């Protein structure tokens, strides 16, 4: 296998201003960097608020209260195996164990706390470094996990996030994950598993990759950033209590988003954050594409701008083309 040469480090002004060089080095060498709470600029009260909001959201969705020290207070059931967890195979239940986690989606559209974390300057600077361009948000989801045998199987579910991108890959990330640890984060807590340096192998993990995996352990309030080509999975949580994380998933501009942010996001929410201009950029709300058509009642400003009309006359409505 021919390994593409890594380009020399080009540090942005943001990386330099925030003194993030050690974490850039971690990203370059290991494909993952752990930024401690004191370096993120986020007060621990914000982290606690995010955790409380996720627990409230989890109760609203499931109908069961959740205790941060124990997990769900009522027995839960799934109408079908969660996507990607049992891999659609009932026989896998013996290996994977009873499901003890689920995902809360679209959190940035629900509360300002999550929007502010999406545009955290430290996170954006490091994500931008991996992509060598302005990153865009793909999705903002929360993971709710509690004690149990459940994991991703013996191979830890190792994968890379940019698997759907055609190969060959290079040093540029097409997706980058910035995960906020809202609770303590250790192997026993059910932490992320990853293979250091795997992003430089430019491919999918082999069957024995889990033998090289280590836990990404970090204190509560930490930020974990990892390259889209880094092989990663997760460990089962073996101790009482819950693991809560916010996974802000960013994309290169050439990649489609997981969430329909442009057409499905409330514009008022984009103003409700500590930097509306940056959030609009990260959500890609002002991009001319993908453009939308209109009904016959009004014209559109989507696409490449307002359509012209004869000077002095009212604009015509847009009509469907005949078959």
C-alpha cells in the first residue's frame, strides 16, 4: 500500500492565538486529541447544564426518569434493535448484550447551550486544522449510556467515520468529531476506543485492529477531537452510573450533512448563541445551494440570487414546466 505524504503543518491564526499547538500535534500523530476542561474556555456549570438538559430530553422521549448515578428508573424496551448497534442480527444479542444506550438527535436546535458548544473557538480551530478549510456542522447528537454488558462486540465496533468517502484518502479529514464529555470519561465509564495513528493508514480497520485499541480517557468537561479516518468504537460501561456525551460532528464542504440544517433549522435559533455570525457560517445557512423551488405564490431568493424581471413590471410567479 502506498501511503500519501503528509503535508507540513500549517497552523492557523486561531490555533496559535489559543495556544493549541500541543493538541494539533496529538491530532497529527494519533488522529485524536484530548483537550482538558481548563483549556476549552467552557465553565463546568455549562457542562452540568448540558447534562441536565440531555437527561430531561431522555425522559421526555422514553417516559422514564434518569438518575445520573444509576441510569433509567424504569425498564425500557426497543420496538426494534437500534440502528447500527445490533447490526440487524438478532443472533448478535449474546455478544452485544442488552442495549444500554441510545442517541438524542438534533440537540443544537433545542437549546442555546448546545449551539454555543458547536461554535466553541477551541473546537472549531482544531476541526478546521484537520480539514484545512472552514468546517460545517453535519449533526449535533447526544449519547446516553449506562451500566451494562452492551458494547459493540468483541471488535469494539471499530470503524472510521468517513468510510463512505471514495478512496484513496489523504491527510485531509472529510468528517471530524468533537465530543464533549459531560460526565467522567474512563474505560470503565464506557469511553471511546480508538487506535492511535490509524488515520495515517488511510483505510478501513482490519479484523485484528481492536488488539491495538486504547481508551480515550478524560475528566468531565473535556473535549475529544478526532479525525474522520481514525478507527474508533467504544467500550461497555462496567460501573454504576451514566456516561453522557455531546458529539458535534463536522463535515468538509464537499460532504453532505446528516441533518437537514439549511431547510429544517429555525433561523431564530441561529441568533440565540454567543456568536450568531459564526453559527450561520457553520450551519451553512447562507449558502446558495442546495436551492429550493417555490410554489406559484412567490418568488425565491434561494439559488444564485433573485431572478430578474422586465424593468417597471411586477415579477412573474414561477410555474412548473410542462411535461
